[in-house]
């Protein structure tokens, strides 16, 4: 399958992608994961991207488009791909359209995951990550708390909030989504590509996508 997943931060795009890739061998392409990898590797891309990411702002379009132009050419995309976190602006969507036309690739559809804002804030503020960089275990104070609050079960280090998962950064990411990314809902609706799904349950999202793909 060839899909775009749209939805606010914390809507569950990553989780849904992981389930879908296991169904048919498509690859998940997450620009957020690619950028976090670059930050960790301290590459030029990472050094440029880090500040934008920590502030909850978007990384400039030209950087992202450079990444995506190369990524879509890689062999593993031949079995299909799920775009998670891209496109995020109208300019990125226009550029993606041109890339796909050039590659003679057609998208199946664009899926919008709808999750109420208070649920999103609750999901994102409750995430904790182990501060030990070789461990990085992930916890959730609501769904998967560590045995001792603030301490990693695996290695005993302190658990912390990611720089972009503090309340201030999260509210900024949500504002960025509303201003720059949510116009894509209308954009793809006008192209007759969009389905909107209640994103509260991953199972429902996955089965709705499957139904739409086979119809
Ligand atoms: P989330 O959707 O939870 O905000 P992501 O992991 O998708 O998180 O992205 C993390 C950060 O990486 C974003 O806040 C933004 O700074 C940057 N980023 C990811 N994808 C893009 C993109 N397509 N365009 C611009 N910036 C991006
Ligand atoms: Zn740990």
C-alpha cells in the first residue's frame, strides 16, 4: 500500500504504521525518526534540525524535501510505503505530488487520524524516556509506569521527558500542526484522496484502512 498518514503529534501515526507494515511489507517512512537519527549522529542535518525540533517548529522544507527525494528512490519503497510525518506543509505536499508523478507512483489514499486535543496532550505529556543514552527505555505514567516513579526499571537511571515533550513544546507542536499541517486535510479532500478516521483505537484505524483499500 502507498499511504500518507495525517494527524496531530500523538495521534498514533507511528503505531498505526507499524501494524500496517507488518501486513504487506510496505515500509514506514517517518521524517521524525530520520531527523532524530540525524540529531543523535550529530550530522550536519542533525545540527541544523535540532533547534527547530526542540522548539516544536518545523524543519525548513528544503531540508525535508532533500531527504524525501532520496528516500523514495530506495529499493525497499518498491513494496509500498507509509508516509508518517510527511508532507507537513502545502509546499511539501506540492513537491511530493511532483516527485510521485516523476516516479510514476500513485498513492492509494491519505488517512487523517482524528484524536481530541485533550487526549493528545494527555498521551504526550505522560511519556517518559530513560536518560541513559544506551538504554532509552520508554515508559508512560498512565499506561506503562516504571515500578519506582522517575527511575528506569532496566538500568536504574532517571527517567525524563524528551526535550520536545514538555508541556510548552507540546502545545507549540500542536499549534504548528493546526497552522501549517491541518490545511492538508482540505487539500487532499479536494483531490478526492482523503479518508478521516477516529484515531482513538488503533484496531479500528487499521481495519478501516484495510476496508478502504480493498473496496
Ligand atoms: P510529532 O508528529 O509527534 O510532532 P515527529 O516525530 O513526526 O513528531 O517529528 C518530530 C519533529 O521533527 C517535528 O516537531 C519537526 O520539528 C520535525 N519534522 C518531522 N517531520 C517533518 C516535516 N515533514 N517537515 C518539517 N519538520 C518535520
Ligand atoms: Zn534505562
